């Protein structure tokens, strides 16, 4: 009999150690090491000493048929997946508890089952009665979806191998699955990795598409080893704030479609409703005429999205000013503040700075630099920005406004929503053209834009008598250089 090999495996990142320690040196988390048996994923009695079989090699120049796709019946979900589910593909869907993962998959599987496909929904966390209650609440109880409450991977594979191969299989969730080939508790790194590998082999062999639901950690990352994300074909993150009514499905990885694509849904009493024009949703409760707000024309995947950036700059009595940002990269906010102070004369060392992306959307592209800078300066000098203007452009460390990709798509979306002007980089004027019908205000450096906003704030201060309270930076006051 082979001797069992015990090691301590981090349940957050999958790193293995010979002895227990309080902190994982790989990911930096505390108290995440658990003792596991790593003698082998397959028992010695099952292992075979046979030689490997030979297989045929094919030419790189050979023609391969296009991978057939299966539409989910939901336009936003198909957009994120790249046009539908590919046969034999495995997708990993992660999100916070209660965000709506099960609701989304229940709606998608019901629509596909009504279209005549064999769909199997296997729940490892809920009983069949609980899944039926959700379907009844959504008005989908008549959909011919096959349900099961099972956690053994061997039993699942054996059951699904009988009869016609399902077109789509939902495993909710992968952390509850376990296999006999490893001696670890369900939810551990070893079990998650072995269970996912067994399901992936079944998908590749039979051609069935599988969706794995994954838990997330307190930092919002999909729980379990990172190797699972490399094993699957696509990774999608279901995001949203509990206080907001909309949800965003974001593609983080996709072997069969574009990455960073998003699908927007609205949570209602009857489930998730698709939002075909997310810009109208993000701007529906916009604060018109309020200093410190600017509309950013961004791109999420292949879709242009307009969202409002809100900034608040307030004097502070603390020795270290507070910098808080929601929905944007804090490092980029620090960079924009440094450029404003070094090249534009905007002194923010004695002010607290708060920046928020309205609606809860998370922005990742650097094109939001110009809109963030405009909102910050507007709040500092108490100057209202034009309500019919959009902003986009990347700010370099020298203060130069650099061009960004897909300028025509941003302008077209702004014109469709009724905006009249756009503030964009000077080098992007030629790319913009005149088809959008917007008045273009091209700026070459951040100093030009700050001067225009500061001058507007100084006029307001003179007329309203609050020039001292909302002081304009000295180098941009009227009558001074």
C-alpha cells in the first residue's frame, strides 16, 4: 500500500506547503492553509501500467468547421458569450451571493428547454423543491428542464451518459461537487480541481456545454485555485450592487468570443430583464446642473456606454487628505491628481477627494481620465460643466491628452442620446469626422481644459459673492496670467 502524502494547501490560491503556517506566502492571506492528502489524484489500485496509445496527427493547414453555437434565447447573454454556447465548451460564472446567478441561469435554461433542447440543471446547494419555487416565482415552471440535486461527480457523469447527450448542463456550484478519486472534503482546492477536470473531460468527449457556478471571495475573486480559470473556456463575472436594480455580466476570459464584453440586466420582481440601451439606464437619474459631474463616453467590449462621473472636493482638517474612489482604479485617480497639481497648478493637498461612477458600473479603460479631471476641477471651483457635453481622453504624466480607440462609436452613441458637444483629444479630431453631428472641443493638454473650467468658476464666484469659499487656482483667475 502506498504511503499517504499529507501537505497543507492554501484554499485561496492553491499553493502547497510541507508544514502548517499562519500566512500563505503566495497570496498573503491568513489562516487559509488546510491539511490535504496529495498522494495522487487517482488511487494506486486504479492506476494502469499500460503503455500510451498512439493517435493521429493532423496538419495545421487543414480546414476545421466553424464551431456550432447554441443560442440561449437572451440577447445580452449571447453577446457576452460571443453569440451563444459552443458545443463542448465549459464556462465558469462567478458572483457575490444573492446577486442573481441562479436566477439568470434558470431563465436561460428555461428558454432553451422551451426551444426543444435537452437541458439539465444540477444543484448541489438547493433541493429540487427550492429550484421549483424559484421557477414558479419567475413564471417558468412549465419549462421542460430536467432537475437533480446531486454532488457526486461520478454519479452525475454516469447519469448524463445515458440517453441523448444534453445540449447544456448547469452545475450549481462547483464548490459543492466531490469525486472519489481524491481524499479531501468538498470545497477544498484538490476537490474543486479534480471535479472540474472530470466534468471538462465529459464535456469534451460528448460535446455538451457545461456552465459551472463558482463562489467568490471577500475580494470579489472567484474562489478556488486559479488553475480552474485556466482549465475552462470562458470565465464570466456577474457584478452589481445590492442597492442598485441592474446587474452586469462581464466576460473576463473567452476562447470563442471577445473579452471585456458586458451584458446589462435589470433585476425586477419577475427576474432579470435585458437592458438593450444601458446608457439610458446609467443616465436616467442624472444630476443636471450640479458642479462636479461629467458624462464619460466609454467603451465596454464592443458596446459604447455613457456613464456619469461624480466628484466631490472638500477642504479637510486632517494631516493626510482622504482619497476615496468607487467604480474606478484608485491608482489612476492618484495619477490624475498628481498631474493636476504638477502641471495645472490645481492645489489639492488640503482637500479630501471623492470620486464615484454613478450607477455602480466599474470602469477599467484609461479613457475616463479626462472626464474624471473635468469633474474634479468642476467640484473644486464650483463650476457647472455643460450638461450637453461628453468627455473622453487619456491623460499622460506630462499633461498631454492622448487619443483613445473607437472615437466614432463614442460620438455616435452620444449623439443618439441627445448630447450636442464632445471634449476629446486634439489628435482624435480627424478620426472623429463630421458624421456624428456634435460640436467638437479638441484639447491638446489638460491645462487648456482646466483653464476653461476655472474661468467659468471665477465668473460664478464674482456674481454670487462666494469667490473666497470656492477659490479658483490663482494662475487661472481672471485678469491674472
